C-alpha cells in the first residue's frame, strides 16, 4: 500500500483512505467494468458534481477500463481500490484539464440530453483552449482557470471482462450502427404499450449512438447526412414522448433544429405546433400548423389532436 501511495504521489495524485473495502485488490485487466459513485470538489471545498444528487437522481458512473476514457485519471485511481472502498484523491492540474468537458457530458446525460451537446467537432485539448461556453458557469470558470481537483470515489462493483453486457458507448462503430434499428423497434413497441418513459430512453439511446458516430464525420458529407437522416425519425419519436410528458420547450428546441435542416418535414412542424399551443404561443402555433399542412385543425378552445410517433 505504501509503495502504491508513493507511485501515486510521484504522478501528482494524493490518496486518502476514508473507508477500507473488502477482499483482495483486483488485477483490473482491460475490459473490466468498474461502477462507482463520485464527488468532485475544488480544493476550497466547492462541490462541482456528485453522482448521488446530479439532476435530482442517484446514478453511479460506469467505466470500462482500456477504452481511453477522456478523463484518464479516473482509470488510474480506481485500480488502486477494493470493492466497497471509499477514498479521496487530490489530483494535480495536469490530470484535471479535461474535467470541464467530462462534467458537461455527465450533466447532459443526467438531464436526458445528448452527452455531446455543446461540444465541437474537434479533440478535447482543442476544446479546452477554445473560448466557447460549456453552458455552466462553474465549468466555464474551471475551463478558464484549470486547477487541482479532489475526487471522492466509492467503488461499488468490479465486473470482469465477459461477465456483463457491453454498453452502447463501448461498442465498435459498426456494432453501434447495426444496433440502432433494434433500439428503434424496441422504442416503438414500448410506446405502443404505453411505456412512455421507457420508450423515451430507447429513442434517446439511439439518437446518442448515431450522434456519436456523426461526430466523427465532417458536417455535410455523405456519411454525415446519411446518419442525420437516421437520427430524424428517432428524434421525432423522442419529441412525441416528450410531448406526452409535458416537456414542451424541449420539443420546440428539437423540432426547430429539424425544420432548420429539413423545411419540408411536416411532422416536425406539427409536433412543434402542439408544443407552442401547450405553452400558449398562439401565433407560433398557428404558423406551424399552417406550414405543417394542418391549417384549420387548430383551435385554442379545444385540446390538440394526439400525434402518433414519427
């Protein structure tokens, strides 16, 4: 243990054991899945993220070792832990430069958004040195002034390679592409069964999967356009689920992005019109119903007709 602590210290990482785990230390070969809760703080005690409370829910981090996770230091520190162990790691700035981007993605996921939302088509280092906003004041400040961070980790579970089903994000590009039609069909079935939240998650997973692939292509290229055309029906179905959960402003945002690219998308206009109507944007709703070829069906004195999945 002392030897491991010395190695960590030489690397700019200081470990403080809070609660010992059980059993022997695992060997952690590549492909091992580690599941852990984390809390990220500045050295002055300011909490940036906590997986137990993020977006009002408790969801642990799942990480597969050897997959080149953007925040490499997390892989380095968890392999020093036993299942059930809780420890605090103070990591030098060189290990935390990319944390703002990682945090942005994790916050997006917790809020049910695209994990890549707001990130540009370039590498993480280029993003860190750019001056765009990450959409969170604390992350913008951290991006502008990188500093050491303290990660409090509770290692919940260690799963050996082959003992678990591979997560979508850990699949190869081809595996992801082949899985999307299945995800789409599963979402449609759940929707027909009235399981709206479950269907929402399926559509979201399909969209995120394709967005991940699309980020590797140049916008406007044939491969990018083909992926975008696969995303569109999933996004329309996702919006329909959001409508049924009264998330009208999210529907307006997503459908606006669709009609910006595809001016003849009737379903996007119709779903956006329903969302505008629900929040009493009368002029916008009438305009969208007209553009969506539903002129005459709109009446603010009646409930809008229920839309089907796209």
